[in-house]
């Protein structure tokens, strides 16, 4: 074991030494290979100096795994993965980059006579020990960044699509945009009711112009929302009913009879003003 | 141990503001007190303000619903005011719709609504 | 991880105690006002059912932690008569006591997970969970 550990360390040192000494040459060769990747044009479209800088960083990262402590490498890898995600590199592209890099180094060391028939097996194993963890942690770093992005987008979508806008005293509008699932329906309900109480709205117009599909589930949520609005002491009106929505509602046998509904927001607002004993009049210019 | 919920009279309206967490006994006591007071005063309207109530379960909902039906039998209209968003949502999810109940955002709105209703 | 506390249900007042315990735990866990109301209401329904139909029993509140997500588990357990027809009691409006019959189906809607185990003549165990989103 002792001897083997010592041997491994020696091989690692040789690899690191070779990379450091032939840095420029390796990077040039590697860039050639990457540019020839047909399925991913990330490298062709990148400005030269940015490409050189990124390549240098990539080489440093590869090297640091051979030299540095696990922790230092981890931090560096995280920074790198984030950068690469921002550059829009795909995960396949990055794994290709890792493979090509080790290929270039391996062939280079063969040509330089460092890897021979005798030690071939040992080096092959050592290269795997070097590359596999890098691949694994790259994939992990990617999926972490990716998960975070997805959850941020989800929050952004939720915030975007459910706010109550006061348009007149006592009258507010909530435009609904996009597909409504159970989770969003809950959020819409909470924002709607809190908005009604906060803005002291006596009438709220739920505008479903931007809702692509109204099925029984969506209709059920809308009916519940309207019921809850009634409980807190306001009235709810459904506006923006497009012809195809009217058709599906009736075809599905959904009963919205207890509701006041109108086709356009404008008619809805007029109705809401009437309910609160007001109306819009034109003023003659004198 | 039992609180009694105070019932105030303003002209021909009774005003009740519920300020504590309702336990079952207090709720039933309230139902009895309100009906007695309606009988004594022959008030024509009742406003029950729930602004400080932070949850209503099916039992309290039933007591409230009963109070409303009983009051209407005795010739009085009831308005419930100040139901909090969280309370409205839990009631709906419980499946309690309180269908024929008049509601208003707050006590003041409730009194206005009641006035309109009684004049009509 | 779980952290538990419980209230024996013997009198009507214990219903109030159980839901106050639940509300405090829910607040501590970081649930918003709407979820607090949902959890409190669910506890009230289950505790009252114990008081009305089983005479006595226990409400237990557990704090949960699964895959980094916090949650609250309500266990309502009694050694009462049990529920003969679970499917019936899960229908809206079914009541043997002149109630609204909203309790059990309502609790199911208020919470994220809901499970009844009951043996006629031996008792009932109801578990309902809500996760902190
Ligand atoms: N712990 C229990 N032990 C025995 N029977 C029960 C228990 N909990 C509920 N039940 C039975 O299930 C029925 C339905 O309960 P549920 O809570 O849904 O409605 P309810 O209590 O009758 O009315 P509400 O809760 O709306 O006031 C009850 O009428 C009762 O017969
Ligand atoms: Mg019940």
C-alpha cells in the first residue's frame, strides 16, 4: 500500500508538471478540438480574448485538482461552473471539454515518452481518478445551479401573476395570466383576499383574458375565490371571457350562474361603478 | 371561566364585536343572549363584527349560521363584518359557504349596508 | 427529526388548549397566517370529534423535517367506538350529530396529507400533515 500510494503521488506530480510546462501548447490543441465540436457552437461564437481567458481558467481548474486540497478545488469548481452556466455552455459541452483536455494531456505525455508501454496501465487508472471526480462534481454543480434557477423562476412567475390593482376607489382588478394549477390557485386566493381588505375594495374584477384554458378545476378555484371574496364583504366579477372559454364552460356543464360575468374588462368596470353608485360621464368642453 | 360577549344597541340595531377566541360554551351562550336581546329590544338589524377572530371551525360556523336563521325568523337582518382573509379561506376549504349571509368589509360598511337593506 | 407535544381531550376546554398548542407550533415553524388558520381549524375539528364521539382521547402535535422541508403532523387518537363507514364520513354533509358534516372532508382539504385508521369498537387514529412551502 505504502509503495502504491507513493507511486500514485509520483504519477500525479508528473501529470501536473507536464501540464504546467506545456500549458500553452495543451490549450491550443484543446481549443482546436473544441472548435471542431459540431453540435455546440459556444466556442465559435465567443470573442477570442474571452475564449483565451476561459480556456486558461479551465486549464487551471483541471490542474488544481491534481495539486490543491479538496476544499480549495471545490470552491474553484463552483465558481467555474457558475461562470460556465452564465456563458450558456451546455453540460454536454463541458463534459466534452473535460474529456478532450485529458485526451490532449495523455497523448502529449505519450509523445514525450512519459507514458510508456510499462506504466500505461497505471497512468490510465490515474487519469480516470483525476477525470471522473471532476465530471461528477461538474454535473452536481450544474444541477444545483439549475435547480436554483428553476425555483427562482417559479417564484418570479408566482409573483408576476397575482397582484390586485386598485383602479378606482372601491374597485380593484386582478388580471390572471397563464396556466392555473392548485398551488397558484391558492396563492391567487390569498393575494386576492388580502388585496381586497388592504385596498378596501367593494368590487373586484377577476380578469381571465390571459388564462389559456378554463377547465372544471380552474372553474372550481374561481368559484371558491369568488365565494371567499363574498365572505370578507366584497363582490367578485369575472371578466374577459373569450368566446372559446364561454363554449368550454357551457360544454363542461360548469355553473357560473351565481356570478356576474362580462366579456370585456371595460364593461366590467362600468358595472362595478354602477354597483357602487357611480358612472363615467363625458364632459363637454366649453 | 365563561366570558359573555357584550351586545350593544344603537338605535334599532344590535352591535356585537367578538374579541376573544370563541369556545363552544361562549358561542352557545352568545346565541341565547342575542335572541333574548332581539326579543327585548325588537331591533331590526344585527351587525356581528369578526375582525379579531382568527379562525372559525365548523362548529362555530354552524352556531353563526343558526344565529342568522333564528334572527331572521324574529324579523331581524344580520350582517357579518370583518371576516379575515385567512378565516374566509379556511371556511371555503372546509366547505362552508354561508350562502345567504350579508357581509361587509368592516363595522362601518356593515351599518351602511344594513341601513340600505332596512330602508328598501 | 421530530419534536412532539400533546393534549389530553377530556372536556370542551381541552379543544381550546389543543388548538392553541397547534397554532403556537405552527407559528414557531414559520407557517403564514392562512396556514396557521388551516392548521388551527383542522385541530379544532379533530379534537371536537374526539370529544363528541369518543368521549376522550388525545391530540398530538409533531414537528417534522423531511428532505430539508419542515412540516407539522397532527395525530388525533382515541379508544372510542370507531367509524363504521369511512367512505360515508368523508362525504361532505354526512353527520350523525346534526353538525354540518364538514369536519373530516374539510380537514382533508385544509391539510396536505390525511389518513384515517379506525377499528369499530376499538378506536380511531387520524393523522394529518401540512408542509411548509
Ligand atoms: N373520533 C371519532 N370516533 C367515532 N366517530 C367519529 C369520530 N370522528 C368522526 N366520527 C363520525 O364521523 C361523522 C362525520 O364527522 P365530521 O367531523 O365530518 O362531521 P360532524 O362532526 O358530524 O359535523 P361537523 O364537524 O361539521 O360539525 C360524525 O358524525 C361521526 O359519526
Ligand atoms: Mg366534526
